């Protein structure tokens, strides 16, 4: 009987190790994906800034969009998914009613789209 308990503990330890490895692999994949998307966004922002007009109303809009893409791309490259999660929860804590209204609006729009 003692031998069976030892074998069960070994099996549980092995399962926990496998679960830990899987969680680590998922975390690494998510981090890699956000870095890749961030690099793409930043590159697109630079491309817009370099190739579209820089004067007038169109230039102002181009500059604003390019700046937003570049800063969003840097944010994705520099922060891990866990840090982004923490940032999101901080925003929700500071603005609960706004987030609730946005969630309700998105739910309403999703329901309308699925109804069609």
C-alpha cells in the first residue's frame, strides 16, 4: 500500500511538471505573438509616416494614426501579456461604469450581428 502511494505521488509530480511546462510554453507563445504584432504595428506606423502626405488635414490625420500605431506597437513589444492584464484591470478599477457601458454596448452589437 505504501508503494502505491509513492507511485501516485510520482504520477502527480509528473503531471504538475507537464502542466507547468505547458503553461510556460503558452506564456512564451503569447509573448512572442504580442512582440510580433507590436513590431508590425510599429513598422506600419513608420511606413505611413514616411509615404503619406505630411501637410494639411490629411497630413495631420496621417501623423496621428502613425503615432498611435507606433506607440501601440512599442507597448506590445515592451510589455508581457501579464503586464497588459494588470494594466487592463487598473483601467477597469479606475473607470468601472465606462467599462460596464462599453461591455454592454459590445454585447448589444454582437447580439444584433448574430441575430441577422
